[in-house]
C-alpha cells in the first residue's frame, strides 16, 4: 500500500512554497498518494496548524513542520512501505 502524504499549507507562505517543491520533486523518486489542504479554509485546521505551516504528515502522523529535507522525507516514506 502506498503511503499517504498530507500537506497543510496556506497561501502567501514562502516556507510552504519551498516545502511543496521538495514534496513534489519527491514524487519523481517515490510513489505516494498526495493531498493538500489550505488551513485557512478550515477553522479546525487553522487552530491546529496556524503557527506550524507548512506541516507534512505521512499516513496521518506529523513528519515535518516548517522545512522538509528531501533525503529525510524519502527515508520516512521508505519506512512506511
């Protein structure tokens, strides 16, 4: 079963843009399902992640916040397969 990567973001966030580039580049190297949520569109997500975006979860578990490293991301994905 493929890992599920969830990306919590907001518009106008330069750290989010940077992290998204890493995650999307990782899709060329690893097979995973991807979903993205704008936390400002959901009051509960904004409450939960307002001070931490971007947040990247793998199979529902928070794996990264603020910055993501490609090698670490791929390592965590491999650990889930």
